[in-house]
């Protein structure tokens, strides 16, 4: 019996892959039901290029026939108490039509390879309490820690805040 191979590939977005980054943002917007957040006021190409050139940001996409069907955005956090780092998964999404095909797991597995090369000792991620698919995925791959998350307002207004 032949095991079917995945019909997608994982690609790390480089600084010259601006169109892929923009497609990943669109995929996130659709997957999260927040199209305006991810596509309504996208960063400039120069901003995205700087972000992708940085040594702290990691973006991976799952491609199927050159179309973005999933993605992961992560940040490397360099620690101060020891010479090591952590990787924080900021966003992870798979297009609704491509879920349950191992794409999210493949994205995390590729991120693990990058984390190991960078000397990171752990990858961590947050999940909303009502996001059962995400909780199931992360439970399969890691150890759950129950913590509280707080957003502390800086008083800074964004471009979208100042227009209202």
C-alpha cells in the first residue's frame, strides 16, 4: 500500500518574497475572519522587507501549486539569563479548505528545525480557551501551561486609531 504524500511544500519567506508575505497575510485574514486587520492596511513593501531581513522574525508558508494555503509567523526572543533563545509563534493559520491535512503540524515541524539551528530551547504559543482545534494541535505537540495573558496599553495611537 502506498502512503499518499502531502500535496504541499513548506517555504521560508525571504526578504525578496514580498508577494508571498502579502499572500500569507491575506490567508491569515480569511482564516481568522479578520480580513480588514490583515489586508486592510498592510505594511509597505519596505517595511515587510526590513522585517523579513531581521534576525528575529521567521515566516513560513505552506504552498500548494504556488498558492499559499497556510502560514506561520514567529519571533525569536533572545534571553538574557542564559545564552539561548525561545521562539514565539505569533500567528498560525491554514486556509479552511486545506485543514486536517497536516499542514499546521508540518509548519511547526519546520519551525522546530529552524529553532534548533538558532539554538532555541523551546517554542511557545498561546491559544484562546475556545479554540479547540488549536488546543488539540498544540496538546499533541507540546506540554500545556496554564498562564494568564495581559495586554498593557501603551497609549500609542496607530494609524487606524487616529482616523476615527
